[in-house]
């Protein structure tokens, strides 16, 4: 049985396949529009937009962060049990500033590193 982190990584990796099809051999087209997140240039602008939509769909109170409750809802939607263990593992891996919630940036970095 795959771990919950692997399940979550698989969901994020679906976007990576889109990146490769968008950029061909991972080279940006010459006329590529301004990237909304230059620090995440390994993801296409379209992927970042998809990540944003995904993030905001779970950020129910619109505070720009996924708190424990919102993270639990996300896990359940992904078919991953929202156990304290699973949530803790994600926070340990992704919550860089240790505020016990995930920013969009932390989510992208977590996605990049997984
Ligand atoms: Ca929130
Ligand atoms: Ca955080």
C-alpha cells in the first residue's frame, strides 16, 4: 500500500507531465509571457495558475494559508485519511516557517521537492 505522502505526490506530479508537454525539452518558448512566479520557473505559467486554483479551492477562509482544518479537507478530497500522522508528515516536510499552516509558496516548494 502506498503511503499518503506518495498519494499526495502523485496528485502533484500530474501537473509535472503537463509542464513537459508545454515546454517540450524543458525549454521555454522565445515568446513566453511573463512568468507569474519566476522563482518557480520549472513550472509553466499555466501550471502555476492550476496550482493557484487548487490552493484557493481549499483555502476556504481566503486567508492565503491552508490551516489544519483546510489541510484535512484537502487530504480527504485526495482520498488520503486526514490522520494526525499524515498531516504532521506534510507539515514537517512543507511548513518552512513553522506556523502550522501552508502558504501557497510552501505548497509549491513542497510540490517541487516531492
Ligand atoms: Ca485558510
Ligand atoms: Ca507555513
